[in-house]
C-alpha cells in the first residue's frame, strides 16, 4: 500500500515517521532525468488546465454548494475527511480545488498524486509524484510511492532504483518493505533482500538499538 503524508490528524500521520520527514533529502536521486521531464511536463499541463478550470469554478461556484443553511467546508477540511474515509474521488476533487487556488501547494500536489494512485490511475499519479518529489517535505514519500507504482507496472529496475534511494536515505516504512504487497515482483531480486535488511538497520538506529 502506498504511504500517505499527513500531520493534520494522528490516523494519517501514523503512516509516516516524523524522524524520516526531517531527514536530509536529495530529491533528484533515484529518478531518471528523462522520466522526470516527460512525466513532469504531462503533470504540469494537467495542473495548468486544472488551474484554468478551477479559476472559473471559483468565480461561478463549484456547483456542489451545500444545502441552504448548511455551512460549506473549506477544501483542505474536505480533503482531510476524504482521505480518512478513503473517498479517493472526493480527495482528488478537493486537491484540484486547492491547486486551482495555489498551484505551488505541495501538500495538495502530493495528495492529488496519492488519490489518483488509490484509484488505479497510475500514469497520472506518476506525474504528480515527480512534481511533489521536488518538495523536501514530500520527496521521500513520493519516491517510495513511485517505487510501488513501478513495481506494480512491472518495471522492477526502476522500482529497485527508487527504493534503494529512499532506504539509503534512512527511510523506514510503517510495516516494512518486506510486508509491502506492491513489491511482490521484486522478491526474487537479491537487491530487494539487501534493502529489507538495510531498512531493519535503519529501524534499529531510529529506535536507539544500534
């Protein structure tokens, strides 16, 4: 399962490690330049279209106005509730609305990628993850989720490269990459088993065992 970033509530934040979030990150590492360029262009084009469309919606109203007398929730609140409720289409919609207001909203970019990934729209998610990978706060989680996507799409070399990058940065997933079903394709690769062991070393270091 891909990892989600979210400090707005404890249930979402339980999926990430606060120490890892603060770790130094070289976001360009582990992602081929050509892949970053192509997917980034596609995501930027989609993002610009969302901004244009969103601007019109903001001027005219979204068409999903609450019932009379019922207060309207701001998009960031709707996004948080959609993520908690695993309502991925609603999370996508709220993320796009946030990006229409601020195209540099890193959290919205990441959550848009995540909601697209959970809907199975992996090519779209890839472009947005490549954008969010350039933000320090989201880079390591974006790379991890990209590794999941590459593995699911049967691109083991790309998946291993990204996974190596995040594990060597000191990353530790909640349950461990050995328990991640998205990496089933990689289990026959000796490098994957090396990374499993390295992740355990990282976990011990964070726990103060080593």
